[in-house]
């Protein structure tokens, strides 16, 4: 599973989520994540139809979207979703 994380340096919610994702990535070393700054990669944000920030798009092994979250999400809720989707 892969998670695409979209945000910006000026986005307060993105700054709040940064340490949450750092902890999740440490606890789930198999999880592939990639961060995209929307000011630098506008085309990619448009391609994925990102409407708000922060945005977290979960992709399966084939690269198909299987879940999406916007805003500040608790570490517990994200971990629950990761556990639920990890075999996809």
C-alpha cells in the first residue's frame, strides 16, 4: 500500500499532521508514503483531484485509490485505516 500526502508549508493542518505521519511511518516501516507540496506540484494535485489540504490518498498495490482523507486526522484513526487496508 502507498499513501500520497498532499500539503503546503503555509497549511497549518499540514504542519499538525507532519509529526503524526512521522510516527506512523516509524511504526509501519513497510508503508510507502510520498509527500507532495501543492505549490510545487500543482499538476499532480489536479490529477488526483485534491480539493483541500492536507489530503491523504491511499493506493492499493495496483495504484488504484482505495481511501482518501482530508484535514487533521488522529493517529489512531489513520492507524486503524492502515491496518484495515494493508493487504490491498
